[in-house]
C-alpha cells in the first residue's frame, strides 16, 4: 500500500528525532542578553527609561512625592486646556478630590475626555515602553482611548527588559492577564503617503509621571 504524503512527512520527523544531527555550536548561551544597553543605563534605570521614552516622543516628569505630582499635573493640564480628565483608579480619584481637581469616571463620559490617567504594570528601560494589563482597574480601553494618556509609574516598576516584567506579573497573579500590552510613545502611523501622523490609533500624547513613593490607596 502506497504511503500518503502525511505518512511520509511523519516518517521523516520520527527519523530526525531518533537520529538527531550533532550540535554545530555547542556551548551557546541562549539566555544571554543580545541587546546593547540604552544610553544612561550606567546612571540608573530611571535615567535609562527617561532617555528612551523621550526619544519616542514621550513626555517624562519626575516627581518627588504626591504633592509634586499634583502641582506638576495641574500645570500640564492648564497648559493643554484639559477640561475633561477621566480617571477610573480609586486612589487617583481620592488624590484629585483632596486637591479639588475635577474629573469624570462614568463610562458615558469617556468619549468627551481630553486626558485619561492610569497606573501601569511596568516601565521598560531598554525601549522606553510602558506595560499595561487587563488586570488593572483602568482595563483595556484607557491605554488607547484618551487623546492624552497620563501614566503614573513608580521607580520600583522600572525593569531593564520585557522578560523581567512578564516574570514579575507571573509572580503577582495566579495566571497571566488575558491582555498584556506595551506602548512606546504616542500612537503613530506613516501608512498614508508615508506622512507621519501622531494619534492615529491611540493617544496623541503620552506622559509618564514617575514617583518614588506609591500613592496611598
């Protein structure tokens, strides 16, 4: 009986598994990092992240404490004329209430927002990227819907590589979130006549306010 194409392929696979080819380059370390470290990495992860984030047109602001954050954010909001600020995180809502800043949180108000504030999972120093997940209170949409995305991050959340962020989330959650996404600067595309357009598929501006100490919940 003539063997089918499938049987021929499986026979070759079995043969290859039994008679494996010798390793051409023994001793290779496949876990070793192959990327060059970013500029400023010798001065600290926060400097490295700030440099890479700024290189992607992100806007980085370091804050010593929550008071510094509120003052800086109020100035940025006034400069950009943000009247509709959308916040879902309870701890950020409480902080804004304390200083008398107005914000919205209802789903019906999302389409009107000028800016949205969220936390993040991690900050990646090598690429200047921000990691978000569906386990966050802000959910899936707040990283994509706001015209201006305000991210509050902490120094303790900065890691050099994405794999460290993934390992950290594996330890934090019983299983990885159904959605893990990274953004590197504002949304952009050059699909139309090779003209760069910011904000085509997401926020036109991305700010990271980096704090040393976490906001009280």
